[in-house]
C-alpha cells in the first residue's frame, strides 16, 4: 500500500485568513493543499480563480492539488498552471477532447489528474490511464455541500487498484466527499492513498488540525 497522504480542502478554511490557514495546515502535517475551483456552470458554486491561487502560492511549499470543476476546462488549464497548481485535475465531461487536455497539462510540466463523478465509469478514462498521475474519485456529487459519503464508489477504487497492479502503473487514487474518521478506513482499505477532507480537518476535535490529520491517516 502507498503511504497515505492528506489533502485538506481549503473550502472549509476561514477565507479571511487563507494564507495563515494554509501555513497552519503545513505545520500540522498536511501533505498537500486541495483547491476546489468551481465556475457556477459545471457545478453550482463559485470559488477561486487563478489570481487567488497565485497569491496563496507564496504561503506554502506544499503541492497545490487543484481540482477544476469548470467547463469548458481546456482553455483555463494554462492559467491555473501559471498560477501555481502542481496537480491539475479535470473532469472528462468538461472537455471536448480528453487526450488533448491531458497532453496540455503534461506539456506544462504539471501532474495530470482526472476526476470521476459517482456516476462516471472507469471506461471513460481507461485508454488514457497510462498518461494519468492521479485519479480522483468523487464520493459525493461535486458542487453541493453537506452531502453524505457514498460507499458504493469504493468498488470503483478497488477496480482502479486492480488495474494499476495488472498494468504495473503508479497513479495515485484520491477520494473526495464526506470523508471522516469512520469512512476513511474503508477508503484506504479499498485502495485510496490520498484523502481529501475539509470539515473533518478544520472542525472536528475543537479544530485540532494536527490531531485530525493524524486520525485520518490511521487505519
């Protein structure tokens, strides 16, 4: 099993103190920073544009794990790469040509991430899988807060883990959506090695971020 990494979602941080919140995450043992970008079109909410990410970049040396929930996504890839994203994750449904978008991310020397919504089949990405660095499994429908974790997506993670072993590949399997201390164990056992969590990290145990990150990592 790969080492478990925690990618806290700054959607749950104090937006008036984002710089210091990110510094705190690094000090408390976060492995990367998860940045959810929403356009009000592909998903209902609006969040961070490239200028915000560029400003936040100077506050940490941690990798920025940038999840683009925007459509059409292809024309915005370069702007987020320039802003400081290290991993750029896109949805297959948000681009007219998935291969072109994957190639664009790679040519910008960024890690390629592909996100699969709960209803999206692995078949959509299987022919591209050797070009992908990270597969993000959504365990809720993106863009809506307060949803419960969907345990049925764990089977998708098991299948991806099997494909990775059979094809001798090395992509990361990330999961995002309603992750807490109870279901993190199931996600890790299924094969996820990166956990995205927001509310659990920032709000549980009276906001003890270090303790919450350690608890999520423990199986």
